[in-house]
């Protein structure tokens, strides 16, 4: 009986470890629940708000693809070098250290590379607390284009 309990314990531990490995898509690529492959990479992530003093645009709450940004939205801006990698408009993105998924709604000035800006609405305090850091992001691998 003791052997059966020990075996059951080992099997349940192995099952938990394998499930944890399947859900970890922070390095390389992994399968999501839907069978999608997610890609990941390390980027510099900074925070921004839609305050007029943080943007040159007259309509400071309108993103590059025309989306209106409102506080509470989970969205990011990406450097333009990330767009051909599959991080285009409305792509869902997981950000290490933050819960949930964010949508790509904005693109940054051409001078930036391997960088994202996380939208913090009008929460200046939270944006300053986030600051600038290196994180791993993950996003669904884009489908192959026909003829590729």
C-alpha cells in the first residue's frame, strides 16, 4: 500500500511538472490551448500615458493605427522592427510580470528597436513605478503567407 501511495505521489508530481512546462511560453516557442504556436523574445519595456506632454500629436489619445486609447485598456506600442515579426495591429501579447494579454494598438518612432511601450492610461504613478525594464514578451506566430 505504501508503494502505491509513493507511486501515485510521483505520478502526480510528474503530471504537475509536465503541465507547468506546457503552459510556460516565455522562452522560445510553445503551444497555446488552441494549438497555436507562440513566439517570444526579450525587449525593453517602458511605460507611457496618453497625457499631452508625452506625445507630439494634437490628438494624444489616438494611436498610430487610429485606435482611441482610453484608461483601462490593456495595450502597447511596438517599435517598427517588431511589426514584420508578427506584432502588427491588434496582435495579442503576453508580457512577463503583467497579468493577461495586451493588444498592439500603437507603433513607435522609427528610431526605436526591440522596444515596447505599455499604456498606463492616465495613471502616472503606476507608469513611473514600472519605469523601464527588460522583459520577455510572447505573441501568436503569424500564419505563413501563401507562396512562402
